[in-house]
């Protein structure tokens, strides 16, 4: 909580290293952490007057990039998509 982008990237890198030997499950709202995940899921909650439903979806590479754009800027714009693509590419290099 309350970490900078460079610290969040370091956290993501460390979690990815740990995941090479152990299972790691994280819930994050930091795109710098999410970028380093081996798999990325979207969890959504839907409420009606009488029920609450939760859905979980494994994201494709393009969906991951779009989700990271939303996480980091609040919406999908050309700039947020470009930044998310660069972040994703750095995480897999």
C-alpha cells in the first residue's frame, strides 16, 4: 500500500521469482505488480436486489494489457494502452 511505481515493479519481480518455486496468489490494483504475473484473472462482482454474483475470467494477453491500462489510468486510452504494453513487454523480457 502506498508504494511508488519502481517499488511496485520490484515487488512484481520478486513475486515472479518466488513463483518459480512456490504457488503465489495475489490480489493487486497495481499494474506494475500484475504485469509480472504468469497468469492474470479478472474478478468481477455483480449485484441485483436479491443476489450477488462473482465471476472470474482468465485474461488473454490483450485483455491483460487492457486491464493494466484501466488499473493505471482509470480508462482505456491510446496513452494508457501504450504504457500498459510497454510495462507488459518489460515484464516478459
